[in-house]
C-alpha cells in the first residue's frame, strides 16, 4: 500500500500540482511524512519535470538532426569516430553531474545570479552531451 501511495504521489505532482496538494492531505500522514508547508514546492516540481522533459526532447531532436545531416553531408563515419563522440557525450553528462553545486551555494529563494549560472552550465552540459550521444547513434557508420 505504501509503495502505491508513493507512486501515486509522483504521478499526481507530474499531472497536476493542484491535485497533488489535495492528495497530500491524506497521503502524507499515511506515509509517515509531513505535508508541505506551502504550495510552491509542488508547482516547482511539476514545472521542473515538464521543463526537463522539454529540454531532453529538444536535445534528442537536435542530436538526431545533426547526426542525420552530418551523415548526408560528410557521409558515413568510422566506428572509431562514433566511439569518440560517445565518449565525449558521456564525458559531458558526467561532468555536468559532478560539477553542479547545490546546498553549498543555495540561498533561501534560489534566485541569485550564481545559482542561475550554476543551473545554466549544468543544463547546457547535459543538453550538449545528450545531443552528441544521439548524433553518434544516428550518424551512419562505414
């Protein structure tokens, strides 16, 4: 039952922050956790989920178009070049993961310039890394 409530809570906040806020009234006590003290958190998680989905989708499309275009213009590439691209994509993804700062720069409101720059660099590394990986998959090999 608890597992189902956890899954339902995740689905609720993804689908609708408003529905999640109503749901948490009964779910939080049943799960043994406290409910959020304000409504902003649910809306933040909801927005972040869909924004990240959009960024991933755009990165995949850019990578696929880049790989297909490179294949059309430059022709098939060696498997060694594909491996280099895949390592580069993985490097960018890991770099973004290890680079991102959290609690050590976080302020109460989370809106300082350094916090925003931190997010921009993190998202850029992830989007570029994803695009490079997808391009390496789409680009035809010899």
